[in-house]
C-alpha cells in the first residue's frame, strides 16, 4: 500500500513580495504576517530581524555584522494516495538558504522551520477536543498521533525528501508554558546553554512518534530556551552556520508571536517556566494576530477531516496497520 503514497514538493521564495497562495495553510506563521495593510512592512522587518540575528551569532570574521543574509523558501508538501486522485496538502515548512556575501557562496540551511501540518491540526483541534468533551479530566485518545507520526516518517524516508534535502529536518518551536526547565552545565558555542524539562509534554510525546527527540537550548543573548526536535545527533550532524540559520529564523518568529517569552526584558534563570502572562517584555513593530491563528487551526483541522481523514479512512487505516516503523 505504501508504494501508492507519493509525495510532491513545491517551493516559493518568502520575501517582502510574498502573498499566500490559495493552498497555503493560513495558520502558518509566515502567512499570518503577509496579510493586511502592513503586510510588506511586516515581511521586510521580519527578514531584517533574521539577518541581524544571524550576523550576531555568526560573529567570527564578520567585523561589520553584515557578512551573511538569509533567504527563505516555503516548502509545501502534498500527498497523492492513488494515481487518479488529487494531491492532498499535507505539510508546510521553511528552509533557510544562507548567502555568504564575502565568498559569494550559497549554503543550504536545515529544513523544518515553522513546521505546520494539516493532520496535526486535525489531531489537536478536532480529535482531541472531541475526545475530552464533557470529561472531568483531560486525556488523549488511544494511539493519539500514531498515524501522523508514521506519515511524517514515511515522508522523511521517501525518495522525494532525499532528492530535495541532504539532511534530516530540525523543527524548532517554543518551550512549553506548562513545564519547568532546569539550566544545566552543558553549553554549546552556537546553541547556547542547555536546559532540561521536569517531564515530557504532550508535544514532546507527539514529536517522539514522528521519530524525533528533543533538547532545549537557550542561544547566546536569548531570553528563553527553544525546543529543538531532531533525528540523529543535533550537535554533530549540522554545521554552525546551519544551526544559526534555524535559530535566527525561529527566534525571530517567536519574538513576534510570543514576545512575553522570547522578547522578555530579562533572561531565563536557572529554574524557568515560560509564561504568556509575563508583563515585562517588549513588542516588535510587526503585526501578528494570535487569535485569528487559533481560530483558523480549528477550521483547517475540520477541512482535513472532511477532505482527507474521512474520505480515505479505510485506506489510511490499512496503510498505517501495515507500515513498518
């Protein structure tokens, strides 16, 4: 059955002229920034922030802090279940490409930034609320995230992925506001000081089913640790510039849509719990609508249920039952 699951990839440049396409997940952070009267100013300022942070971290042989610039690609992944069927939108991610203006070299970054998934929207915005409706204690359905995890693994192992990307993805997101993080003595020159959480979050468990483990690092001059989900060895498998591409991109987006945590006026201490109720933070000059994003997640989760989960339920269940991990 898995031989009939064919992935396709399209990419477009994310720059100040970017307009979300009709097929773009509107909950995606970069699509949120590209709407409204200030869309171009939003995009221009976001890209400047990314470049500035990249040069701040890549400071060696870079006396004017202007050696590098980052170009971003939006990668859209679709799934075709059978030869005669339609392509079903599945995943969107950002991939940074690093431009070294001193050597005129173009360096591939790590795919995975701003990871967004239609099936994950369904799992968290439709399936999970329905499971917990009218229940006194919160819980997850049996095998929650199993299908999404298998589908993601299948994509990363596919010839399509390998033809476009030379290394496994790294997905960088916010630390969980429900967990506490303890600073360790381990420190990396680029990723910064490592933190460890007191227990796994539901997000950690969900990503584990995708074949990814997590480590938490607070890069130099950051306010809070970031969660890095990866396959393999995060510290050994990627170059410093590749890691900086991921950090500068994702930290910028976090400052925009979680300023209470990532644009806080004081940095995380030895024992840290992120909070969106923090009042001591600075705002960026970039407009972002968090309420709209949460509403759209539900709409797109229901879209996935209607156009993917229900129509192909028997096929998907058979595929998942036979998929070899």
